[in-house]
């Protein structure tokens, strides 16, 4: 159940961060601010519930931050047409690999 809350935390944070882009620049829109605020509050509440369900803080935060960074980069590329270089793609792969290694390393050896 903890990982379900973690997935919801990631979704909330990614939505909030994506809409944060709409609050900046010359074409800032007022309606994006409540989405950003509610999204971040939702994300932190879900992260708190994740920790209450026994997911270790280091693991939860690594997954939350790592997956969030990769998803926001992909959304920025797809929606806002921001560039992704091969070096950035390699970095994203390394982030995913690091998160996987943290999760695998947290399991007791058999």
C-alpha cells in the first residue's frame, strides 16, 4: 500500500511541477497557481502516507525524486518542446538505474 501512495505522490508532484511552467513568463495564467499549490500539498501528504506505511525514507525519496525528474524532463520535451540531448538522456537512464539499485539494495540477501 505504501508504494501506491508513493505513486500518487509522484503523480501529484509531476502535475504540480508541469503546471509551474504555466505560471512563469509573459503568458502566465492565473488558474495554474491553484493546481501547483494543490498538487504539491497532495504530493507531500501522499509521501507522508508512504512513510507511515513503512517505506524507508531514503528509498521513498529516491524513487519520488528520481522518477519525478525523469517524468518532468519527458513531459517538458513532449509538451513544451524543450530539448533533450543524448547526454541528458544518459543522465536520465543513470537516475533510473540508481533508483533501481537503491531499491534492490534495500532487499535482504537470500
